[in-house]
């Protein structure tokens, strides 16, 4: 058997770190979900951190206001994936040599706009100069208040309906910079419905659904004709040689919510929506495997999505 250290890819690295990381009784949920969950007086606290880097997550020509917004909202989206609201944010910035005060202020405007929009306190961080590209690292915290509890990836149950908010694919055409994290929608779901498992779609529908079924030790079937494909996926498909469905399955950075619940609860949500953002039922949880039903045939679905260190 090959040594675990020889496995390649972002998710293999995360798995290696997860298996070797130190643990604490004060941390009921560590590596392996959208946020860690920490025990605290008055209720659990969730915490997440994200980094975005020029040339990987955005381009030098992208508006810095949108870069600041994205840096903040990727972490807010992780908190939303736990069914909670973000409450505080820290941001660390590595600014390239020659970066002007005006440019730095533009990034801060984007960060502050996102914090103001979602009622989050910007409480600190760090700044440093860098010989490399512009890099921003955000850490967001949220708190489980009242009866709300953190929603995990691991709670899916066999027979659950699989649902998704919004539409998917083609985010590189602009949505990846300007998306609105589904904070309000996530809290509404957590407050009014028995959601079993939830994640935000950052790596791609197929990859992120795989995270849910792996953590839940189950499987899934999704129906191709039920997947809400974004107009941007159709536009991008005209230039890439891929189908809109392929883009919807694997593009990533849609930052929509992917979640499971009992079919009766799903039917109630679809009949009486809890918010304006569209929700689609796209499949169901089964005992094992990952499949897609397309043109009347069921076939295995490869969990392709964006992954670093390929």
C-alpha cells in the first residue's frame, strides 16, 4: 500500500492534516466541515478562515472593491453553511511592493461594505508588505444563538431530498467576485426547517456533494434536468467546449447552499418558500455511491471540481 504522504491533491493534503492534527475536548468539531465548532459559554462558536490570492482567486485587473468584498464574503459563506450568522471578522493583508494607499483603501471599502451589509464587526487583523502577489486572509466567527445549532456536513440521512439555492455554473464570468453569501437564507432554513446537512458550493456541486456523503457515510443520486444551470454556464459553454451541465457540476465558486432534509420538509419548503432566492430539489440521498441520472440512464458521477495542488 502506498504511503499516505504520496497522495496528491488539496483534499488529500487536508485529510492528512486532519488525521494528524492535535485535538481538544473544547472543540467538538474540528477539521472537516465548513467551520470548526468551539465550546463557549452561552452556546457554540464557529470559526473559519480563507485566503484569496491574486492570479488564483482574482486577477490584477479586477476591481479592488470587489476583491475586498470577495475576501470577506467567502468566510461569511462558510458561516452561512453552518446555518448561522457571522458576528466578527479579522483580515490579514499581504500588499505587494509599490501598492498605494489609495489601492489599500479601495480593498478596505469592499471589506467594510460586506461587514456593514451583514452586520459584522471588523475587529482586527494584520498588514504586511510582500514581494509576491496581493493576498488577503479573512477569519470569521459566528455564534449559535437561542435554539439555532451549527449544521454539519455529516447529518444527511438516507432518503433525504437534496436541494440547492440559486443557479450554478459560469461564476468566473463575474459572480465569483460579486456573489452574495446566503446568510439570511441559511439562518431561515436553520430556524424553520429540520435541515440534516449543509455546505456551501465553493469547489463545485459534484465535489461539495461528495463532502456531504463522505462525512455522512452515504451516497447520492442527482437528476441532471433538475440542476438549476445559470445563464453564465450557457454563455461560458459556447467558448469552452463543455456543456452547461458540466459547468454547473464542477465550476465552483457559486457560493450557493447545498443541503439535505426529509422529503416532507423539502416539499413544504418548495410549496411555501422561506425566502426569495429560488430553491431546487435536485436528487436524493442513498446508501452508497455517487450517481447522476441523465437521459433516462443512471451513471456514476465523478466528483470533479476545483482543487489546488492537482
